[in-house]
């Protein structure tokens, strides 16, 4: 009897939602959107949770809950919802400004914390969803530059400028990247272009580049520390590492 009851439950779970349940789930999403539009973020999330308790595969509910979570400051939670929404309905994520911005925001935060692997992963996702977003290429180029890969940084800066040639910061950072490659003439042209686009306000660009150079310097320090630790571990693992050295006086 228990086996029959268990199989019946599984059958109910496997069956698609009936029309009434689908309508109820969508009703809660609509109510969530209305609450969100009035600034009631917590109330909106409650409505989206209700919708998902009825239909766990309702992509629109995840998408809207992601918007609410992001508005409430829960960026990781928002991206988790966006990921699920994009898996359930890939078309929802294509050229979706909210999803792209969420990845760019978290990527920028990670980049400033020098979590470059995490930052690059977020920027890659942003570009996957919105391939023609100039800001995404700019921020990914910055992460590459901090990491020490000037070649890939310049490629991303080139793409960003191709999509939007009015951002002075892209020229300034490409100039810095080119200077590290010994392309001094091209670098100077970029600095001059960035200054011109910034209405000749040199201070803002100088401060921006100073902040970037501080991050690059700190990243180099960390990379050098990692290399030293690897070299030390390699040396300590040698079979003769613990053997006493011969006395040169003998």
C-alpha cells in the first residue's frame, strides 16, 4: 500500500502543472512586479517565492526575484536567480540589461578585491549574454591589465572603443597597457585622446590611473609571493633538502 502511495506522489510531481496552478503562479509574479514598482522589495520577493513554490520552473519568477534581490543589495542571490532563469529560458538572458549589469557589478567588485579569476568569469558571462556591451570589454580589459596580460587587455580595450569611442577611461587604460608593451608613441596618443574626451580635466584621469597602478603593483606583489612560496615548497620537497651541507673547511 505504501509503495502504491509513493508511486502516486511521484506521478503527481512528474505531471505538468494544470492551467489553474500556472495561472496562480503567474498571478503571484504579477503581484510581485506591482509591489516592486512601489518600492516594496521584501514584499515582492515574498510573492515571487510563492510563485516558485507552485511552479519551480517558472523562469519569469526567477528573473524578477533576481531584480528584487539586486535592488535589495543581495548581488550573489540575484545572480543565482539569473543563472537559473537563463537555464530555464535562455532567450530571457540575451541582451538583458539587468542580468548583464549584475555580472558587471560583481565582476568590478571582485576586480577591485584582486579576485581576478572571479572577475574575469563574471565579465565573460556578461559578454556571453550581451556581446556588444562596451563596458563589459572595458572592465574585462582592466582585469587583464591588472593580471599582467597587456596583450589581451589591449584587445578588449580595442573592442570597447569600437563599440563606444567616447569613454576617456578606456583610452587612458589602453595607453597604460601600451606603455607596458613599449608602445610609447601609441600610448601617448591614447593619453591625449582620453584627456580631450575628458574636457582636458587631467586630474580625474591621473587619479584613475593612479588607482589602477596601485592595484597592478599589489597584484605583482602577490604574484611574486606565490612564486616564492612555490619555489620554497619545491626546494623543501627535494630528497636532499634535509641533508646537512658539507663543511667547506673540511
